C-alpha cells in the first residue's frame, strides 16, 4: 500500500468513514444498497490499512471497529434505566380481544395499535451519547445486564454514529442471527466436530456473550431496533412516530409494521402472516407484537411484575407435520442415560427435512402411547430437534409394535436401572460401556472442555473401533502413523489432529476438571474447584467438608466428586493423563494464557519453512503462549509464510494481516516485534 502523509491519511480516513457509513445506512436501514459487497470490502480494507499505518487516527466510532477489539477477561454489569420486561402471550384471536378489552377499560377510550414482527433473538439495550454508540447491554435478569458494547460494535447493522446528533438516546432492540448465517455456522461446527447450536437464537446468544469480540465479528449477527426508552429533547407521541424517528437516526427498523385502527385490523394482519411468509424471511420470528400506539397511554397502563400491559405477543402455532415412526432407537449418553429417539419417514417441516424426533423418556412414550409403525404429528418448537406431539390413533394398523425399555444396555449388556424418583433409565456399565466411553471422550474433546479441534463424534468412533484408544488419555499417545491407515485421514489431516491433541495438553485446570465428565460438575463448578484447590491432586484429596464449604458445591456434587476419585479405573486414566504431560495445576507451565511473548496471538502457517518443520514451528508458537489455527480470518494476527505458500497467503494479503517469514517468526519468539503489513 502506498502510505500517504499523516495529514493526507487523516483526510482520506474521514472521507472513507463518511462513505462507508452512508453505504451501511443504505444497506441496513433503507435496504437499497448501491455498491457491490466487493466494492464495500475494498473501501473497508483501505480504511483498515490507513488506520494500521496511523493508529492515532482510530476513533471509537470508526466503522473499522466492526472487526472486533481485543478479548476481555469478563463482562462488567450495567443497571438498566428501566427494567427490560418480557411480553405476555396470546395464542388466539379471542385472547387478543381480551387484551384489547382490558386496554380499553383501563384507558377509558378506544385505542389504536401497531403490529410488528417478534424477532427471535436477544434483547439489547443501546445508549448513544452525542450521537456516538457508547454502551450496549444484554437483558440479564431484566434489572442488571452485561456490558457487551465491544461485541455489539461488530454488528454491521448497528451504526456507531447516528445521523443526527442528539445528546442522549437510549433504545431497545433485538440482536439476531440471520437464517443463512446460522446454517453456515452450524455446518462449519459440524465439520470441526463442535457441538451444534439448537436454533438461531441460541447461536446469537452464544455469539454475543463471547469474551473475544473477534469471534462475535465472525458470526454475522444483525439487529432491529423497536423501542425508544429515552431521547433527550425529543419525545415521540406514538409508537409509529418512534419507529420513524429511529429510522431517521439511521437505526435499523424492521420494514414490516402495521398501523391498525382497532383490534379487528390487528386480527386481519395476523391471519395474513401464515407459515409461508415467515419462511420467506431471512430471519426467524416467533410471533407478532401488538403495541398500543399512543405512547402517553403506556405509563398509565403500567406493567405487571413481568410484562407491560400496553403490549402483547401473538405467538404463532408451532409448525407441524404428519409422518410414520419407523423405529425407536436408544442413545446411551455419557452418564448412561438411555434416550429413546423416534426414527421417522423423512418429512418437510418448517424449512428442513426431518427424520428423527426426540421421545425424551419411557414415561412420555407411555403417556403419548407412541408405537413403532404409528402415524404421528410432530412439531418444531423453536429448536432444530422436533418432538412427537400426538399419535393419530385412527390410522393405527394391526402391525404396530410397542416399545419397551430393555433390561440390558444395547451398547454393553450391563443392567439398565431406573433410579427412584427419576424419569430416566440408566445403564450401570460405567466405564465398561463402550457407548458411555465414547460419549465421555467426545465430551473430553469438546469445545468447552479440552477443545481438541477436529475431534468430533465420527472420528472418536473411528479411533475406538480401530482399537487405537480406549479412553481419553490414550488420545495423547496417537501418532501420525497410527492415523494414516484410517479412512478419512491424509498426511495433513492426521498431522492437524495430532497437533490439536498436543495443544490441548496446556489447557487450564478448570477445563480439565470439566472435561473429566464428573457427574454434576459443570463448567461453573469446575472453575470454582480449580480456583480453590489449584491442582487436580489437591482436588482428589479433598474431604466432603472442604468441598461443600465452597460456593456452587452442594452435597450431591461433592459426593459425586468423591465417588469419581474413588474409582480405580478413573485413577488409571488420570495417571495416564499426567504421564502424557497434560497440565494438572492452575496457571501451570505451558498452560494457555501463560505469559509468553506471543500470548493471545493467533498464527497460521503456510508453505515450507527453511529450517523448521511445521510441527516444530507450531510447538514453538504454542510454548510462547500463541495459538495456531488452520485457516486465515480477521482473527488471525500473523501468517507465517514459507516456500510454495497456498491460498492462505493470498487471503492474508487480502485481509491486511501481518506476514512473517521464518526469520520474522524467530524474532517474535525472541520477544521482538516484527513482520510487515501486507500491502
Ligand atoms: S417490545 C417487553 N417489540 O420479545 C417490552 N419486543 O418477550 C417490550 N422482541 O424481550 C418489548 N421483537 O426481546 C418488542 N418488535 C418487538 C420485538 C420484541 C422481539 C422480544 C424482546 C422482548 C421479548 C418479549
């Protein structure tokens, strides 16, 4: 890149920001883009280059901030000016008429309404001071939320600067993940062996509650704003006016909104919004919100403890389909719970093809009287996995079969019991049950546990089948040569998996504790235990009294921890993990986040380096506190390039990521800054 003088750069930066903001407004608010995505990206790239050359030109409201700032240790909390409530629901026209009658009685006169889509996302509270976005918070418990400003800044639809300079503005809206972004994210996660999000709402929530805003930036979230809480110097009289005002300010307002003179008009709109219309939208909605248009009536109507009396959510009936139960199979979970699942004749439902439905447990099968061969009504209630609603008994034929919970585990043959007071059946095989072992290893490797990239359910099954592993600790003995003969593995993928397993040795103690899969010990309890005991050995020796004295640890969890460490088979696995060099102490050597010259930096390697093998380079980076990733994204800090680099090099240049050769890497490892910006 040609680097202009500071003064020239300043002028260009200002001009670029103005142009980019204008295009954002055209795209997200007016829905009338005038340039292509490539042209937009080129403008953004130029802005990033100039800001990289002159960091003093970066301002908090620059559109460049949308790539995400550095990670933070935790979220701080924010008390909301007015609590964020939820909405009461209506499921029928009759219930809407009841709502209208209550409103008219309290108001003492007829009222008009505005109807808006109910976006299925996450409510957010946004504050602008002097036109600049300064604070964004989650709903939290309604009174106190979390400060997610840095993450919200990465949402492209959210303007960092308003089109009018008003001294103070507070608004509420819904952050959401568009359907396409959700489908893409889940397919990436599936490939990487990571757990899938059940629905776009969960995915949006997970993405906004990331401590690393660059992760949020990669998730393609969007936003609609629907409520003015406070606007200094301007008080809209009606909801209709408030929505117009929000739009004038440059905030994204949903294009569908209907002014209705009375409840009959509201009901007409609702009957117009059938499943096809919802399916055609690029985002999920779970109903329509009906609001009293006259904002002066809102304080008068007030709120119950949970929801305002001036609005109600009309919830769409869940989408249903009819199909046949071809079989009922059992899945044995990590803790031995047997979950029955209906295998269905494939059928289209709410935009996808469905061939399984959960039946939860035996009681539910009995209650609904589901038999193999039955025609059933299934529905999706917000989640990706549908459920069986009812059996169409009038279609039942003579050849249906009743399902019985087996006395013995289908995976290991051990006895199946139903503990008193529980709805679940459990296999008592424990670590002798291959299904439990497999689920345990999948859990061990999962994202929030040891985070072994690329080690998903299919690969774990393959490794077990080939006899290469029998427990999680065996993973650390795997060599590239062991994997090569297996289907699906080539040089590169085998090397990647071995590297990923190696990298997991340094995970913090709390992750290891969670990864062990001790019953009832979730991430939170694992964190408490790691902080208090500081090492796995100390945890193993802890007494009942010591354990139950801790916050989050009740007698049930404590007993489960003691039982875990009393089991010889578990102790053997722990011995093997220790021998493999897995970190077992808090802040242990080689642990992530350990201070090192490359702490917090992400590297991607491409091409052959002159003296280091790829594995050596990766090890050096990880020992110095850095992370190695396999693909280049905006989150990459450095790309190390050797001879015959691949497309990663091109991508790095495109994104303006610092490029290093081996000598540059060695300088960084020595603690010196190095590398040149791609031009
Ligand atoms: S108005 C309750 N309008 O639905 C305060 N809410 O169950 C008034 N939502 O927490 C909310 N789209 O997150 C309103 N157009 C819309 C909405 C909407 C989605 C969410 C919002 C709220 C939840 C209520």
